[in-house]
C-alpha cells in the first residue's frame, strides 16, 4: 500500500530536473518502516489507516531526504544497490533536490486533519531538529577516541530512534488516542529504534553478505564508532587494545585482514553476545510499552508481530 501510494505521487512542478532525483530516491525501495509503524499505530484505535497515507508518506519523504544528504556528506557511491543521487547526477543537484524533499515532506505531512496540524507539525519539527543534532554528534565522533557507550546510545537515539518514535506517536495522535497512550507509543518507537540501530551494528559485522545486501565489515574498515567498537575498547586487555589501536590508526591496510583481526578481538571479548543482550533489552522494553496500552491484546497483535519480524531481519 505504501509503495503504491508513493509511486502514484505526482511531480508536476518545473523544472523536472529537481524532481527527477526525488522520484528516483523514493522509488529504489527501503523497508518503509516509518510509514508502516505510523499506519499500524493509527490502526490500534481507528480503522482505515489509508486515511493518513499522505502524512505517513510525508515522513518517509523526510527520512529519504536525510539519507540523500547523508550519502552526500559520506561521499557514498551506492544506496540500496543503486547509484546515489550525487553520483547519478551531481552534488549541487543532490543538495537542491534534498532541500526540496524537506519542503515536500512538510507539505505532505500538513495534509492531515486540520485540527491535528499544529500538534503534528510541532512533533515533526522537534524530531527534525533532533535528527540534525544526532547527525552532528555522529560526525564529531569520527574525530574522537574517547566516545562512551552512553554518548553513542544518545547519538543513535537522536539520529535514528526519534523518527520511529515520531511515526508511532503521529499515528496515535491522528487516531485520537489518549495522550498517555500517544506518549507510551512514542517510547515504544524510541526503544524499538535503539534495538533496530544496534541490530544494524551487529549485522555489519556478523551478517551474511549474500543476505545483508552489501559487504560486511564496512564499519570496521571506516573506524566507525559503534556500540561494538566502543565496548571492545573498554573491555580489551593491553595486548588487545594495542592491536585495536594499530588497526584504527593504520592508513594503509588489507581490508579483509583488518575486518578479520578486529572481528577476532570482538569474539575474544564476547562483544557479539553483549550487543545481542542490549538489543534484546531495548526490544523487550518496547514490548512492555505495548503491554501498557489500555487496549485488547488482539488490537496490538499486528503491531507486535511486525516488530518481532523486524528483530529477525538479516538485512
């Protein structure tokens, strides 16, 4: 339903050279996690979630805008197996099309019930500011060697989790859910988002390349500060720490050798199990939030099943 709706959205303004990259970005797939969560949260309280499809797709437009600009900042070549916008077109087009996507996301989100617009836009605007803050932290962490686990969790909360939280709370607001339930669903989305991002960290090291959709070990190669690296640095003995630092400071290296060496240290320190336990903790917290909603269990079942499927993903 979401994909068909996104594909049907018209782009009638000129010049089309601004809008072609937007159509392209939104057409190359993705999990559609945020609009689906919004629709499922709405459906807890009201039937016909298709009534809020435009707002849900507005949030998906915003999410893809952030990816477009992330790719440009990271100088990434590929997104979802396809060339990134700045590679397919150029950097200036990526900036301008991305800016237009941000405006379009507001335009689409505003097509909600008029009496809900102020609350919805207030929530969305605060979320957008937080995501920018999370991205800045992520960039700053690239140049630091003392990032703590707490700092990392806060960064991924801002960069990833708050948009999932925004989606579930928006769905609740648009469905006239009690304010307490809307806040509970915000926490549900937030904790689910933390589990989801930590799962990404895990899959980047231990995923199956054939299923993951890209080569594993990218975070290790780029010295990306992840939950796994931070905890390895904190738990390593002197010899392990020296080896980690040697790989982190190496300017030239064999990619596979570095991935293998760092993964071996992770294995020695039990980092995989530690990450899996933390993922499960956040996931169970999200389920407790669902438990707290004053709704019959059968109303929650579809949303609950969807989140369980997310935690079993391999890509």
